C-alpha cells in the first residue's frame, strides 16, 4: 500500500490559469447536456450590442457539420492591443476569464451598464469547449480573422484579411463543439428558436434570424416584434381566451425617482392575463437572459399583483366571509411575461436559469403594484372579472382542503409507503432519518438499528418554499409524507 507524503509546501499549491478551470470542471460553467449554453453565450454577446443600441440584426446559423455561427452588425470586438495583456483585445476576451467591457456598472455613460454578461466568462466557455472556433471582426474599414483550435489554443493569430466600407461593422463567431464535454454534441434547435423569438420581443429594434443548413441549403426564419411585448404576448396567448384584456406595463427608475435602493435604469416590463382554463404562459427574463426556473423577480411580480388584486376585492366588497385569498389563488390561472433590468443581478450558477438577487423582490413589486392598482381602478369591469376568477380559485382550493381534512379525520393515519418503520413505539426514543433518494435509503436501512431508527427516502428539494404559500406546500406529497 502506497504511503502518503507528510510534506506540504508551496510546491503543492496549484494555480489554474487561462481556460484550464473550465476544462477541469466544465459542469460548473455550462450545461453538459448539449452545446446550447455554449451557443447562447455568443448570442448573448450579440444581443447586448443590440441592447446598447449598436446592432440592428443578429443571425444564428446551425450547420450540418455540427457547428454554429452567430453574426451581428454591432461595433465589432476591439482588435487593438490590450495595454496589460499585450495581445489583441479580441484574443483576451476569448481566452481570459473575467475579462470584458461589462463591469463598469456605476458609470451612467457605459454602453454595457445593463447587460446579460456579468462575470466576463461566457465566450471563454464556448472557446474552451470547442474543437475549433473562428472569429471575424469588421471595424475601422478592415476585416480581421482569429482562429482557435484544440479547446482554446490560438491556431491562427489575429490578422487583417480584407477591407470593408468604413461604416460596415460587426462580429461573426463560428464554433465546433467538442463532443467529449457534452452528453450529446447536437444543438437543440427548438430551444434556440424559442430564445431568439423571445429576444426579438425584448429588443423591438433588432431583427433575429435563425438559419438551419439542410442538404447544403440554409433555411431561415426571422423574428421581429416592432410592438415589443404586446405583439409577442398576443402571439403566445393566441389559443387562450382571457377573462379580461391583458395588463401591460413598463416602469424604470429615472433620475427624478427618489430611490436609495435602486439605480437609474433598473425596473421591469410585463404582460399579465388570466384564463379560466387551458395552458398558461410563464416566462421571465433578466437583462434579456431567460430564467426558466424563475426566481426573486417573479416573486416580486407575484407579491405586487397579489396585493393589488386583494385590495381591489376588499374595496369593492367582493370577498366572502371566512374566505381567505392567498397568492396561489391569484396565480394559478395567470399567464405572464416579465422582463427585468438590473445593474448587478445575481444568478444561481453560470447557466443563469434562476435569479437569486433578494432586492429584485422589492424592485419588481414596487414597479408593478401601483400601476396595476391604477389599471384596476380605471378598468373596473375587467378587474371584477379577474377578481371573480380569483375568488372561484380560492373556493375550489378551500373545498379541496376540506376534503383532505375530512379524509384525515375519518380514518386511521396511513404511513408513507416508502417509510421503513422501527419496532419501538416510544416517541421520545425513536429517531427518523430523512434521506435523499432510494439509493441512500437502502444504505441507511442496512446501517440502522431496527429497534428505534426509521428511514424515510425522499427526493431532493421537493418544493421551493420561497415562492409558495402554506396551502401549496402542505399539498405536496413529499412534504405531506414528512
């Protein structure tokens, strides 16, 4: 048996440099299921040029050889020599973690003050996880080309390859994902199409195009919503029949707004509607980044709208004695699209599927509540129809809860099916071990003392308690088992 060395010195301390942290732990930086997130990082950069007002067109092309390309007509990535790194700035951006032009959040004149990029990591991930990556930049009347290969190594240094008209600018990035870093090397086209469609809604002045190569030909689809969220939401709700017209709103902190908590430019854009049946639309974004798992900004929307509707019901004496309206009554039949702008959003992981900035709750609730209360007072009949739907949902929830309570009272309590009980019935001595998953449950059963130790396997994180009310929590089977 090999013996471990007792020595521990400076020589044992490793420093991961350049792109090596990504290659060592790719799961910390991207979604390993497929290369979609690697592509989205490049799309986000192009979209940020549109958000800053410099790009009017963003095109994405997916080729039959598995590669993907993103092109925009923005300013073009800088190609001059970086003063500290002594290499072209475009090379710095693709090879140096935490580099970029999106850190100056306190500078009101900064082009990227509000942007999807936060950490200067994005396209470094794309480059590190690619067999090959090509960058072409058009700016200052010239066309430049830079090529990487073998997971981020420079293959062809930056060089001028042609000339273009002085006003023609932009960036084109094409990359070939390295299959060894993904469960599947194929890009999920439907997800990319949905993303581009949403970005077209968030950037009414930008046209987004998706091209798919089939048999050597490029088939394209374009999205452009000049009306922004109104046109997008109408399209998304085309098969639904809302009980009232949708409520659209947009509100941001301005120089005239008195706020110690938020900065100028922060705020929200939203569309909300209620339907008695059918599927609902639930989409949220932060600085144009889709947050599929919602987060604190959605919690703020729920809070602001809930209080506005509850006040409307009380003001118009529509409530019933003993009937309590809870947030789930308001939101169970609500469809919404929410787009938030924040200077320094905090996400759960680099994939950015969920916002965790606590101040987003207050920001969105503050932006939404007053405008919605005003809208309800100006559209009383519309408000009544929404309130009636909410009251019906509350009554259904109450009846369902009463049925559950009657079942509990009418019979002997039934223990959860997955519970491995103990022999003793002494509650002061007995112990219950709640473990994550059946596999852990099996191991725990073998190690336990059957006399006084019981085992209950549950799935991990059964419910997000931050955003749900008590009735919803206790209706969850995993929590009920506990």
